[in-house]
C-alpha cells in the first residue's frame, strides 16, 4: 500500500495499553495505515501489579520490522504528570500528535458488598481518571493544530451491566460521559471523540469469573471475537473520511460493527397539576422496562453470599 493510499499517512497516534490484546492490534493497524505510533504500556498484570516484561518494546520492534515508525512509553496513564509525558513523547519524537486511543485498563472484580475501597479506586484511577489525564494532555496540542481524534474503549459492562464489576462498570460508563463532553466542548476546534465497546478474545475477557459449566461455552464463543476488528474500526474512526463522526458509541464483534443508541426518554406519563407520590406509585409499576441483559454476557459468579 502506497503512502497516498494509507488512511493515516502523516498522522501521529498514541495508544495506551498498546502492548497486548486490543491495544497491540490497534497500534499495529495504525502503523500499517501510515501513522507513527507511541506504544504506551506499563507492562502490568490485569490487577495493575508490575511485571518484568516490557510488551511495548515488543510491539515497537514489530512495527519497525514492518517498516513503520514507533516508540515505546512505559509511563502510567493514572497520574497527571506521567500522562503529560506520554503525550509529550509523541511531540518530541514525531513533532505532533493527531490521535489518542484510551485503551489502558485493569480489573479488580469483586461482588459489590465485598468490594474494598482500594479495589474501586484503583479501577477508576486507571480507566476514568487516566482517560481524563490523557485526553486533557492531548487537548492542548489538538486545539493548537485545530484537529484531532479521540477513541475511548468503553464496555458493555458499563452500557448494560455485569455482575461483580461495579468499579469497572462505573468507570466505563464514566468514559462515555467523558467522550460526549469532549465531542461537545472541542467541536469548535475540529476535534472529535468516539467510544468503542469491544467484544474481543483477550486476557481481560478470559479473566472474568464465570460458572464452571459456562466457561467452555464462553471461551468457544469469544474465540471468534478477534481484536483485529476493533483495531480496524479504530483506524477508520481516526481517518479523515470519518472527520464528521463524533459523540458516538460503536461496537465491534468479529465481523460485525454496530452503533449504540444514545440515552433518550422511551415512555412518559403526564398529569395536569403534577403527580402525587400516591399516584405515581400506581402508575410507575405499569412501565415496562426496556433493559434486557445482552445474551452474550454470561459472566455470572458461582456464589453470592
């Protein structure tokens, strides 16, 4: 593919959590489409604990071996100063930054009445505060150059729900609000922001607790959910062809791509003069819930005590 045919030719991308799983595929796909890439990954376990390996270096080497340009970053997204350094790495190395993919994340699953404050805070710190720190650091550069694209990884755990993940659900739904705010606040500078809710076979997906009887069926189903589909969607959203798409929530599952509806009222009742609590107590039970769990989500706990 010639540089003139590449969707991201001349652009510079920062991909957090880019050393493994979805992030790795996003970094590789963006490089293949002409972007210079900062591959950010602290090299941590799913819990956030430090590991010896540096997966970001491996991805950078793979991109360079294919003729692309990339540099590794091992700073954490979860602190203001280190997030600034990640974005500055792009500017110092490649002269600019055009794309930010907020993909870094950890899990600290626990049923809610057993969840400890540090389990909740750690997940919020990486996913939601990390998303803010990174987005804020990039915003200064996007604004000055009057253009830029954000992609944030949300989750059906936030959009729909999942047992034992109150911290993760709160963070991922918060990311949707953050993305919507960015799309509105920064629109005047030709900056866009979208979310992706990925369905993918990754170490994070396989780590979620399921009943023993359901595990084999779960693993068989998700084996078809290759991360490459999320990567290709990320590239497309950050290309100039999609410059007018902003504030949306997309999903990618295998060969399927879909867009989620935005929250809107679905049913209302009106009474001249206003409602009393007694009147509402008779009317509200007649409302039919539009909530239904996604059939693909079978991540139920073996026991809840």
